């Protein structure tokens, strides 16, 4: 039995890069980044399901979008963990 962990991690990484790009290309207020990465994840989840990605952990579009949204929001969580654990002068400065 496979849970599609690699596919979900791939969506998280792509969404993380989308969040970084939003900050680098066009400075977007921080409160919008989770919405953008969540929507990006939902879109990627639907695409993964539609293209028949092997071992993707969804059997329908609603679940695929939900898995994508959660994966996208995990990118925001990963960013916040990094920021909270780093000394103030390295990441937050």
C-alpha cells in the first residue's frame, strides 16, 4: 500500500517555491502568501489527479484539491518553522 507521500511532498515543494517567488518578484503582503500557496496546491492537486499521477492519494477531484491545498499550506508551515527556529539575525533580519 502506498500513500503517495512523494507526490504530496512534490506539491509542497512547488508551492514553497511559489511563495518565495511571490516575495521576490512582486512584494506581496505576508497575509496573502498562505492563500496563494493554498490555491496553488489545490490547482496542482487537481492536475495531479487529472493526469493520473501514480500513487496520488485521491480517488476524486474534491479529495485531490483538498490534498493539494493541505500540501500547499504545509509549505507555509515549513517556512514558519524555519523562521521560528533560526536565530533572529540569520533569517528574520
